[in-house]
C-alpha cells in the first residue's frame, strides 16, 4: 500500500472510530442517575435469570415485561434482511413499552407519569400496526 492510500485509509478510519466511541458514550450518558440502581442487590442475576423475590410488585411486573420482550426482540432481529430484522425487533420493543406502560397505569400514583404511559400506549399501538403492515408487505 502506498503512502497516499495509507493516509486516505487513516483519514476514514480514525473519524469512524472516534464517532463510534462518541455515539457509544452518548448512549450511556443519556440515562439519568435517578434511573440507575443504587444497590447491586436490587438486581441479582443467576443462571436461570433474574431473582425477583425481594422486589416490589411493580418491579416484578416491569421485570416480567422485560423478560418477555428481550427474547421476542432477539428472535425478530434474526432475519437475514436487515430492514425486516430492524422492524421485527422494533415491534417486540414497542410491545415491551406497552407492557411497561400498563404496569405504570396499574401501580403508579403520579398523574403526569400515568398520562405519559397512556400516550406511549396509543403511539406504540399505532406504530406496531404500521410496522406489522410493512412486514407483511416486505418480508420474503
């Protein structure tokens, strides 16, 4: 490889690496501290999954929603077509958002949080319908 080609590869590779690390860091920085667990005991992982014995009912319900959503998302994303994989994964993700919102409506006390949950349910159901139609039309 001549010097010009090496220089061009470096010019392309370095910004890509830097951009990837910035995107990864910004994704990690978006989570407010109040959303992070203060105790490692809050979430004990075992070989068979989450141990939820000491959790409050709302925490158990949220965790059950997540446990149902993750395998469905992973299954959906296994399509060889990247567009279908994305849309199928997002359908499961949106179903998880609906389930979590329903937990908020059942256990939550704050009217503003409940209002957000209701809006999420309405928006996610609409998007699930749109994505399901898309999958029926585009999946091979």
